C-alpha cells in the first residue's frame, strides 16, 4: 500500500544518535481495514479504499453500514483511497497496520490545520500594522488600510487580503523522516511537526 490513515497523538522529542534532541510527532497508524477495491473495469481506475477508527452503528448512515458489512467490518470514522504497491494482492476485509512502513523511510503527511475562527489581517496575513501610536494613530494599529481606489473600479478586487475565516485548510508536508515504529501500539514517530490538532486524522503516504 502507498499509504494509510492515522491519528495525531501529540508531539514529543527523542535523542538522535549524535546526541541532539529532535522534536517529533507521534501518530497512531491503523489498523486500517480494506473496505473496497476499485478496478479499471468497474471504476475506471485502480485504487484501494481503506477505513480507520471504529464508530457507533447508530451514528452511521444506512448506506455506509451496508458498505462496511460487505467488508465484514464494523463502521469506521475515516475513509481514504490509496494506490496499491506493484504486485500487492489485497481483498475485502484485510487489515493493514503500521508494519506497512519501515523505519528511516520518508513519508508525506496530509492534515487539516487548526481552525482559528474569524481573524483580522495581522493574524491571518501577517500585516505589520501602523507600528507607531503617535500622530493621532490611536485606532489604526491593527487596521488593514486602504482597499483600493474609489470611483474606479468601485469594487474590491478578488483575492484582496482582508479579515476572514482563518485555518481549517488541507496542508501536505513532504518528506518527513520516520524516526521509529512501535508496532505493538500501532505508533509511528516522525521528525518535526504535522498540521492539525491532537486527535485529528492524517493521511500518511510513501
């Protein structure tokens, strides 16, 4: 498999071989269940759908209940598709674990950033503000400033950096090193930070 679904547990640090203290993120990876195998004949492309993290039946729509029952598994919270490795043979109901990855491998991790609500231009876009409270600038320190001309074009251009909803974006970090695999607890420790809050789902790809 080219990837699996995981859950961000939190951050910690480990000591490298050279004695340096390295910041890292702990991810619970799997066990993931194969819930659908897509083929060129039936779907127009080849992929494997996997699901992760148990969910109550009463909170699962009936169509999804039937979908999971085909794979002979309990309802799951998160579903994603991945490409198969060359020569890999999988069938419905197969369980994939963190053993799918090896130590010192480099992976790409995709997550959803933390939501920050409605924010002004300084926090959202990094504006500097006026920077000085003299000369009567008592209420303009964090203001966005001019938005454009008045009579022409008489509108605000699309893409103007203004206040608004901040965060909650899909972000993909490339080439993160796996420092350690703990198969008995389904844990993976990767170097550096990854997007998302504790408990959020992430996609790990080779």
